[in-house]
C-alpha cells in the first residue's frame, strides 16, 4: 500500500465543519481554555495520544463530568495492564445518562419499535420517572451496590430502564438477547452469580412467535444465586413465569431518582466475548471509563447532540447495545428496534430510519452488503432527508460496500466504517467530521486511541500490514475479567505476545494519510508461499459473485490446502463454470497462490449471534477438534451450521483411512 495513489474520496467535510460540529467546538474550547491550537485532525490526534493525561482531563472538563471531588490526576501510570484513571474520584454513569440538560421534560428521548408490540415513546420526565420507580423496586428486592443483575431481554425500553436503575444503585449489569440458547446464557450468567434476573416470556421474530418460558425455567434453575426474577410480559399479557415479579409490580411505587457515587473503575457492566471456543470471557467495564470514552466518541466522532436521533441495529447481547444506550450521555434520542432486519424485507430498517427521522444510523457490514446484493435502493424508496451519517461495523466493509452507500443510499452522507470490540466497548478506529471518507478505508484512528500496526518484530509500520495493537492505555479498557483476581486470564488474552502492548487480533494497515484498512483476524490469515492476506480481502471478491450468499475460507497448513466453503443463493448450484470463474478472479485479484484447492457448497456459514464468521473454530473442526469443543452451538445464529463441516472432516478422514 505504501506509495500507492490514494483511493477515491467519497465524502469530504463541509467547508464550515470547524464551526458547526461538536469537535470543532471542542477545538475552540482547547484554544480558549488550554491555549492549544491544532490545524487539522491529525495534529489533534497526535496530541491526544502523546499527552494522554492532558487529553482525557480535557474531556472530563469539557463535558462537565460530575466527580464527587476534583481529581488529583487523570492518569497515574501508562503501564498496561494496570493503568489507573482518575484514581480516588467517585461518579455514576447513570447520573450522567439522565442529566439530559438540553432536553425539556416533554422531549422524546426514547423511541422503540418492535415486531411484538406497537411503537413506544418515552419523554425525559417519563424515562426519569420509570428509572426511579424501578430503582425503588430493586431496592425493595434487596439489591446492593456490587450485586449482579442479569437480563434476558430484547432491545426494548424496559431493558434501558433496568440498566439505568441497576447502575444508579451501583449494582452490576449483564445482558443476553433472548435468541441466545439456554447453554449459552448459563455459560455467561453462571460466571457472575446474579441475584436478580430480568426476563421476558417470548417474542416475535421474522413474523413468528418464539416462546421462551422453558428456557427461562432452565436458566433460573441453573442460577442458584438468584433471589428474584422480574418478568416483562412481552409475547403475552399474562406471562407464564411462576414465582416471578411482574414488571408493573416492580415499578408500581414512586421512588427517588438517586445515584450512588462509586469509584471511577467500579463495575458498570460485564460484557461477554462471543464464546465460540470455551467459556465466554467475562469482561468488566467501569463507570468512569465507559462514561469518558462514550462522551468522547458520540460527541466528537459521531457529532451527536440533543437534536439527533441515534439508531444502531443491535440486540442486548452485543456491545453495540451498551454503546447505543450511551447516546443519552450526549442528550440524543435513542431509537430501539427488536425484530428481524429482513422482515418483511430488507427495507425494514430503512423504513424505520425514515419513520423515526433518524440522523445517525448504525448497522453491520453484512447487512449493507446484503442490501447491495438484493438491489435495495433506500435513498430512492424512502425519505432519508434527516439522515446525516451511517455507521458500519461487525466486519470489514469492502470498497463495493462504500460505493453502494453513496450510490443507493445518499451521496452526501458521512459513512463511518468503524472497528473496535467488546473488549473496549467502543471503536478505536472510525470516522471524524473533520476527515474525508476514502473508498474502502476507515477514515482515522480515534482520539485518545494509540493504534499501531506491528510487524513480526514488534516494530510500528506505516503503509504495511501488521498486527493491530494499542500501545497506550484507554479508559474503557476492561478493569479486568470477573473472577480473575490476579489478572492471569486478562493478561493472557491481550498482553502475552507483546508485553505491555495490547494485541487485538486483527490485521491492519495504517496509511500515510492516517486512514486504516482492516483485513480480518490475524489468527485466520491466509499465508501461502510467503504471500499473506487477510480473509476480508478474500471474501470481498467471493461474495461479489451474485450466486454467493456467504462464504468462509480456511487454510490448512498440513498439506497446504486452501478450502473455500460457499453458501449459495436459493436456486443456485456450484457447477464447474462457477468454480472456474471464482478461481480465475481470485488468482487475478489476489495471487495465484490464493486460488482455492477445493470449493465446497454448504447449507450455511457458521456465524455468531452478532454476525461474526467462525473462521478459527471451523479450522479446528477440520483439523480434528470435536465440534462441541471447537465452538459453542448456542452462541451461533444457526447451531446446525457446523454439521456440514463435521461431515466434511469425517469424510476426509475416512477417505485417508481407506
């Protein structure tokens, strides 16, 4: 990539971006209050990572973070792991989420749509009142600071209210989406010993009713720490959950909207890794780190404020739900949706964006690519005049996905292709209102995030593919893993390869312009004959074929075999003509070494519930690991999707024996 001409610019910041954006206002504030002047985004970014203490102290002051006492220092040490932020201070994330200073009491701050029930809206006063009542109900149940609250809930207002109420007490939240299977839920909640469980009885998805009462019974039986279960009647008004407290009963009595001041790194919530191999990692995030990071990213990168409506399509089992909830921190109205993104068709989300006057809409790269492949043209079919930006995450968005956004959705939108993770509950590379959008590239590294590309010798490189690492602490890095008192699991997860440096597990190229290209997981690299490519490059070519619905590629070092698995569109067949075209295109576009040795049709490609492909678990299955050890089926959107890979391995093993 070094020395290559820059790709096409698809969007440029307006000439008045410095005067009308929140990051522009922040730059003016730095000049007035810190005597700091920056000519462009890159010089601002460089300061933000070179003077971490100065930058994060400025974020706390600029956003008027309500500490119980002025902090002595923003950062005690740069050492990772173990950096301590704003040590000795106390605050509460929920108190800041419900400040909503620029919103009137009757302003709508929550809009919720669902396949299961009609639209709901909550005003500022209604949201605060609901949180106060649920908080009082939880206190009556005996909930104390530090206790864990588990939620088996869809993306509905009750989930947001319960999170806010839990956090206001200083208790610790964790949630799973109701499409998670029983084993997957127990694997998560069983690690944290919750004392209260919020649940529903069932839901509708894709037009079908899904009863969850048996799953709820099994989950409750497996959690002996539970003292109370609260049920939200969702599928039925008379939810059949025995010995449970109805939501309306919990929230019946008025209460005080109070907030427990907690230490900066006090646990706010526990997020879980995908759990495709072994038990999911219980990742603990603190009140203060999440507060500062989400204030920064929502205001200074997404340019969100009180006039905005923020909608990210997500479930409660994905970190993007927690990210969406923090839209309240900057005064934005949050838009919730529980249901299928493709029912009755792929226009469902775009109709919601239009109908809710959403200004910032986030979704996944696979959804955008599915819309492209289906020929959906949202910009021509519905009114998207309010929409200002589109976020894309969950997988690398290929160049044709960028082109699709500007050709079929809106030519003046800012496309924010972002990447980060559950581990930091944010994106560390993405977009800025001050930086162009280049076709196929993530626009910039985010403020306060010292992201670098390391070569195999641990040297930082520009213009070359390397390991994505973070070489300085971020406030939203985990405070640790639950039940990992000496930090052994935490250090092994991120700091084993480069001591003192966070290794994230992706391949990244950082250009001379400061933009980034992520090319897939570094542990799923295709390395043949010394030519290394990320799997994202491979999929961009293969999934550009109209016959292909989804794909997965695996390199087996033993025998140096490259195997391409295809899930085909309905009515399509894997014939010799398609094989030949695929191989020819891959040879020409990547290298002759990356022409697959075998192409195999399978019914579906294994993906987690958040949409990530199971490249490494599939590779383990193909090298002899039993499927139930290689991946947790309950963590998959289609548990049966592993069967074809098990059959492929068994047939190959039988052939070798014969």
